[in-house]
């Protein structure tokens, strides 16, 4: 490969990264300059079944750390459900990790609703600590290989057109 051709590849990669950062910004998230490997984790769902990264391999994941006792988390939860309903497939899923909460607290919050995405329980907060999710809500966008693409601390309405565009971009990469 010639030097000129290599520079062209580098420039197109930089332009792509800038476009991704702009998409993330418009969606209310901060893009990471390079995709970072997410910490390894394994957590139970409300039925006690263990889940980990391999269960979501090949999918773009919007990973939301939340708690049933957190008012902003409660406010943003319906938008996560709408996002999953609209974009959820073999290519994308929302994954909600309840932090320092009990299965009973989560069940009370859901009041019989069954979200179309998994809710996992991080009772002792070890997984949220590994992700440096100090406080809730904290949300990350992970690519198909489980790498961190972007993050957001604080609540948001996740079913915006800008967020959908960011997720669709992550799906096609």
C-alpha cells in the first residue's frame, strides 16, 4: 500500500470517528475516542438465571445501570421500553442492570409489566463499580464485540431519533 493510500485510509478512519462522535453528541452521549473493552461481568436475572456478555454477543447493547428507588431512572425507563420495542432484534437490545436493589424492589417497580429486554440484578454493586457507574442512571452503548462506544451519566429519553440514528450506525459497523 502506498503512503498516499495509507494516509487516505487513516483520514477516512478519522473522518468516520468524527462522524460517530457527532452522532453520539447529538444523541446526548459522549463517544469514546477508541472502543474500549467492557469489564467482564456475570449477573442473575429476576429468575436467578446467570447472564453475561456471551448471551448478547453479536448484538449492539444499550447497557443502562438504574435502580427502582431512583426517580430519574423511573422517569427514563418507559423510553428504554419504547426503544427496545422499536429497534430490538437479533442486532440490538437494551439491557437494564438494577444496582443495589432487590428483586422485590424491581418487581414492585414493574407492577406486573414484562419489559422486552433483560433486567439483571447487581445487588452488591460490583459490576456497576467495574463499569465506573458511580450513581444511577448511567448508560453505555456497546458494539457487537462488547466494546464501549459511548456513555452517558444522568437521565435521558432514549427513544429519540438521534439515539436511533446512533444505534443504527453501530449496528451497520
